[in-house]
């Protein structure tokens, strides 16, 4: 599995924790920035990662900011991306099982390092259930196609 991880300045410290956790599990990850706590505009960091997920360069991504909301909003503008803001393991599990989320977003001001590791673990280990949920994900794709060209 190819995973990209990125954050703005508000998620930088938690991003470092997530990267360390993923690497400790032997998961190859790409750190896509930002590389310091200097202020950056999260759309500038998120958009290239979301486009890379939609284009198949990465299977999934984990994006972080202060709340997880801003990075989620940007990522979800890219057709083919299904980003889920999660601050608990229940949401993380269901974002994968029911929504086939390919991007996880976390908020450094909301989620501590220990909980972030648990959320990431559940999110990575949970598969998409398909079935009735596939029909719903297909409807999300139809909305993307209606309102903007789908990226191939």
C-alpha cells in the first residue's frame, strides 16, 4: 500500500507522530510536507496529495491540520477522493467499511498522539464492505461526474 502523509503548520507535530508510527509498522510512506511549523496555506499542501490519490499514485493519504476540517474540505473537492475527518476509531472504521474513504484527516488540536495511532491503525486495517455500501459510493461518484469531470 502506498500512503502519502501531509499537513499544514497546525498539524505538523501530529504528522511527525503519524509518520513515526507508520514507519514503526514497516509501512512505506511519503512525507509530502509541510516540513516545519512555519505558516502555510493548507490548500497548497493538500491539493497535490489529493490529486495524486485520485490519479492512483498513492492508494491512500492521511492529511492533518488543526481540526482536520480544512484539509478534508480541500481534498473532497478532487473527484475520486473520499476524505473523512475522524476523531475516534468508530468513525475511522466506518469511513472505510461503509464509505471506502481513501483519505483520512485528523486534527492536531482535537486528537492526541495515542488516539491518532489507534485511529490510523483501524483505518488502515479496515476493508471496504462493498454490497449496499458500493451502491452508495457509486452515487458519490455520480455526483462528481455531474458537477465536474472525473479524473482518470
